[in-house]
C-alpha cells in the first residue's frame, strides 16, 4: 500500500475532510496517478449530499489530472505521461463500440455508485476500506487509480489546473455544442445558466462560429464573464420576458439551446426561446422530471435531447480540447479558481455556494514522495 492524502466524506451531510489514507498498487489495465490538480464539479456536490451513511467513508472527485507513476501490465498509459481522468466506460457494449461511451450500458454502475467498499477497494483509512471508484477515479486525493478507459493521455502536457475541467465540465459544454448539436455559422445559440458547463458552451459556440450566442444567468459576474468568452448578448432573467429577449437578440429565436440548470421553469422558457424546428439540449442534473409545453413542442417541431459528457469519445475529444486551448480558442484560465489541497474545505465552500465558476484544487509539492 502507498501512503497518500485524500478528501474523505466521513459523515453524512458534512463536507469532505483531508486525511491520511493508503492506496493499493495498480493491477490489470489500471494506472496509479499522482494527482496534481482536480476540479470540483456540481456532480461531486450533489451526489455527496445524497450519499447514504451506510456507505461511508467515501472519496469523490472526477476531474483529476496528474502523472502516471505506476501502470498495470495491460494499461495503455505509461509511467511519466500526463493523463486527464474522465468518466468510465466498459469499452465492450454496443454503445461503446459505436463511439458513444457516455451512454455505456454500465455507466451508472461504473461512475455514480463507486466500488463496494470491501477488501477490493483501492483506498484504506486506518486499515478499513474507503468507498472509491467514483467515475472510476475518486481523484480528491494525492493519488488515484484509474483504468485505460478513463485515463486520457495528453502527449503535450499543459497546466494541470487548466486541464482538470477538460475531464467533465468543459467536455460537456463544448461537446454539447460541437458534437451533440453540430453547431455552425448559421446557428443562433442560447445558453441557460453560465457556470462551468455553460461558460464552456459559450466558448464552444464561438469555436463553431455561431452567428449569435446568448447567455442567460441571474448573476452579473457570470454574465460579464460570458461576454468576455464570446456571448453576443446576455440576459438577466429578472428583467422580464426572457423568451422574448432571446427572440429579439437572435432575430427570430435561437436555433439551438442548452439548459444547464435542470429547473423545470427554466427548461420551459428555453423551449419558448427557440424558433421553429429548434433543438434544446438538456445537460443539467437536478430535477428528474419536468412538465413540458407539449403543444409548443409539437406546434414548432422542436426537439429536446439529453446529452451526457458532450456526446464525446474522451480519448478523441479531450486531446482536441487541449489543442483548442493551445490555439487560444478556449480561455480555460478565465474559468478556473485555484485552491490549495490542504484547504479543501475552502474550495468545497466555493463550489457549494457558487462563488467560483470552476474551483480547482492543486496539490502541494512534496505531499507524497512517490
């Protein structure tokens, strides 16, 4: 076992706390990654709030970036390579074979349930198993184990703190625009909610050359950031009829829209903002059901699509995102707020309160000699 540090959820309803742990060596196609940065995502927060006390202690984290320090005999990544850790998949089912691993038939089991927390668990705390394996990584730690499916090699390393959001939030936002919606210069895009995913969608719209990009958010600072990132118009929902404002800003209604909020009323407004035959992509995790304006959907020929992880194949799309960053097309530095790992509670508060667009925890040099 290897000594490490991890932010562990010890008590139901509390925040994770950084403690000493041990992690086993990699086997089969696994790699042991020395984590250098990890983003805190809304999914980490929302799932931790619902986690059952019977399955504690637990380590979350699914936007890890670091260097491979050991590899199992079947691993595709090699020691010394920088990897972005992302969602896991089985690589064998029909969806994975079709290049759509985000819809893997085992996605829920591999990503949201974690491991069994038994003797096979990767982590130990004072000799007892810690539930891990969240998104196949549990990267709120100085070290994490991941498999070949969810460890994406970057042949040209970039700043780990900026690479971290590529694993989920940036992949989701940009991928929804470029992959799921196949946006182009003729499109007018509206984004409801410009947090990490929404701001990434705005940048994706700019990369796609959309003729109009409208950002809707109640927070002035987020609207200002969206403008910096490429939004051609921003709307405060408190100002009145949002759908009418979108129609005006897009000269007739958006052709494509993205909802990141998962709020039923916002989804209905987003649909009303679309022109005939427009498409709304739902990417937010929140309300599991919502009343939809069926008459409007049918009358305008609208489409509503669910999108997971930007419809991406991460081994193809994450290197593409890294290249877009190198070219100056993704201003990742404008999204990221850095926090020290030993002050994880401060970063967690920033994530839960929404005071940081994308909190990224960076590891202290010399925390672990491995």
